[in-house]
C-alpha cells in the first residue's frame, strides 16, 4: 500500500491509500466516524460482505499519532461507497454527496484530492505567485544589465543593435533571408576580430544576436547590391 493520503470532510479526517494497482482504499473507522453512525466496524464489514462479497476489506498496520503501528481495517472504494450510499444519517448523506461529487471525480482526474482553497488561502496563493513572478522578472533584468555591462566593458562602450533594428532605423527594406545572411556576415566579422556579440529578446525569433552598430553597417554594405 502507498502512504496515507488524508482529506477533510467538514471537520473530520478520512485517510486513504492506494494499492499496487492504484486502487483506492479507505480507513473504515474514519468513514464510519464521518458518516456519524453508531454502526460498528464488525457490522459494517458484514454489510459489505453481504452486499458485495469477499475481497473488499483488509487489515494492515498503520502508524498512529505517536508513531506506533496499529492493525487497521481498510475497505476498498466500492466497500466505502456501498456503506456511505446506504447511510440514513444526515451527515452520512452529506458525506455521500461529497465523496461522489467532489472527491472521487478529482481523484480520477488528478490522482489525488485537494480541498478548495478558502478566500484567504486564494489571496495568499495569488500574492505568493505574484511575488515569485516579480522576483523572476527582477532576476532576468539583473542578468540583462550584467550582460550589457560586460558587453560595454568588452567593446569600450560601443553602441549595439540587431540586424532587424538597424534595417528599420535606416529604412532598409529586406526579406528575412537577406537579413539572416547579414546576421551571418556580422557574426563572422565579430568572430574574426574577437568582438563580443550580445543577445536580445525578439518576438519572431525568441532571441537574436546584437552587434556593434559599425559591424552591422559593414555587413549590410558588403551584401547590399
């Protein structure tokens, strides 16, 4: 069996676990407590056996709150839902709706049940997500500044631009193939002369190289007819 995975029904905890074939099992005592019934464990097991047959219950060791191993009766999902669906208590009827409408569908979909967040928990989660996003943005901006400072130091402060940016600034009309060839030429010039290139985010290409403006001008001049 897997580790215990509890979920809350109102103020009561119901412990679940899965076997090697990923079948869901419930701690019987928790189910009976959540139903608000006086039915004993023995009577519940007899009811399951009469309605479903054998093979829907087992006894396994489960640690208690003090870490001591306790022999605990568990029932398969079919056995638990069989009991809950036949409950005559108002609490049992609420549990029946809760298990069939919320718990089981979510377990089928995600493999686990997570209770909906309260308004306060949602606000806290949103705030934490926003803070994490802001931190990521700040980290990226810091890295960009560091890169630009490095480029500035390596090039003596020379102005950098992209191939597309240079073409727009100078009103040069060219297709992507030509611009790509200019980029290859600018890269080759920088490599030959030991000049550092940069990286700039681009909507179409994700990231593109940036070069000293003079190098881009030289590459265009060589390739323009």
